[in-house]
């Protein structure tokens, strides 16, 4: 399902050369990790990294604000979050990158989804 997010490269402070990022898939973390998240899996130079979007925030957006985000939109928000983390302060030991409520709202707003 790499058509969700176009592969991209990012120059990261933690690495001497650009990191190649490729979207792999999106799935509910509820079943696999019992985390109540929607997980977007990317490969960074071949290594998997999960961007975890909390279901509670998505439920709040849906119930209180009547904002519905598609899988495509969630994948794009996760890709932008990953890009920002890599450009700023990525710790290569992290395999999971959670997205906070405020950040989800800011990224979704920046992309015009919220």
C-alpha cells in the first residue's frame, strides 16, 4: 500500500546521510499491540518505525467536532509527523513515535483536514 504516502528522503541530525522513508501500511494497533491507536508503519532505510495515532483523539474529533479522517489522511498526517521528528530530534532507538492530541490537530490543520 505504498500509494498512501509518496516515498521521501529526509536529512536528519542523528544520521550522516539522508534517510529514505517509505510508507508500508496502516492498521489498528488495538488488535496487534493493544494500544488503542491507529498505526502507520514506515521503513526508514529498511528499518520499521510505527507512527501511533491515538483512537481517543480520533473519537473526539468525530463525536464533538464531526471531523472524520480517512486512512489516506491519517497516513499523510503520520508521514508529516515522521518528517518533522526526523528533521529535528529523532532518536534512532525509537521504534514507535506517538502523535499527541495537540500535534495531531496542528498537523491535520496544516494539511487542511481539520
